[in-house]
């Protein structure tokens, strides 16, 4: 029996963690075994990426290409050692960010030139071509300024990829992914509303499938 693989994606502060906690409670209440995980993962490559994002590792800071390759390598390790084995055991795996994040963020890091960002998007799709496809990707769409306000309220240090101009490009890149990955099942949800309203849409999207 194979489980179900669900991914939450969207700009920083869109409410992924909030929605994953709400969904987990519902699915566990229905008797499912739920495993929540995130990317960058807790495996060694993921841990190194997080140190770069938090400015803890300052030697050899990767540019967008090396960063995209690190994320892709972390993703394959995460697939091999955690995601795929749990799906094989019939668990529901919920992942906080997956390859749509790589597509959106690393292509946005490429710079402001739209044609170059789009070429980057295509290359990042290729290097993630072996990653297990989610059964559903839920993209929480939110204006980056609103997301920044939510993050400020939450507190904590600003990370490497959180600058507002970059977040604006990231949001625009997310919107292009369905055209690039036509076989990925996805739903885009308006995340500007209350957690309860967003949660209701999440459940409706899952129950519709
Ligand atoms: N629908 C909502 N309306 C208002 N505030 C929200 C909503 N959802 C989450 N928040 C708050 O916004 C902040 C960011 O939410 P959360 O941490 O869930 O986002 P995230 O997408 O996981 O962010 P990150 O990518 O930075 O981890 C939190 O303080 C959370 O309580
Ligand atoms: Mg989060």
C-alpha cells in the first residue's frame, strides 16, 4: 500500500507551518499515520543549506546554481531515506516546501532579467526530474508585503532569501510553474484570509481528490 505525499509551498510567512499543523490534526483524527517533514531537510545536506540561509556558514556562500544543486541533492537524500520509505509503509507524508520552492526561489535569485529567470526555471526543473512527484502541491499565495508583516510579527532574524524584492520575484515565479510542470497536481489557495478559512480550502482541495 502506498501512502499519500502532500506538499505545502509558498513565500516565507504565507502560513505553511500553520496550515500543516491544522491539517495534521484532522488527518490523525481520521486515523491516518501522518509524518510531517520539511525542506531543507534534517539530513546532512539540508542542515548545511540551513546554515547558509541563517548566515551561520559564511565561507563559500553558494550562488543560485550551487544552491539549486544543493537543494536538489538534499531532496534526493530526503526522498531515499525518509519520504519514499514512509510512503511505502502507507503513511501520509506532508512536506513543508519541495521542488516548487527550488524552482521559484533559485530562479528568482538568478536576477531581474525575466528571460534569464525563465531559463533558470527550466534547468532547475531538469535537475529535480528524479524527485518523487507529490500527490498534491498546495501553494499558499500571499502578497509578499503581507507575508513580511506576518514574519515580523512572528519575530526572528531575516534569512538570506527573505528580502522583499526577491520575494516579489519568487511569487511571480510560482505562478509560472504550472505551465512548466503540467502533470503536477496542484492547487493555489488565497492565503490572505484567516487560518480557519485557508484551512477549509485545504480540506476541500484534499477531499475533492
Ligand atoms: N491566515 C493567517 N492570518 C494571519 N496570520 C497568520 C495566518 N497564518 C499564519 N499566520 C501567522 O503568520 C506567521 C507566519 O506563519 P507560518 O510560520 O505558518 O508561515 P510559513 O509559511 O511556515 O513561514 P516560513 O516560510 O517563514 O516558515 C506566524 O506568526 C503565524 O502565526
Ligand atoms: Mg514555516
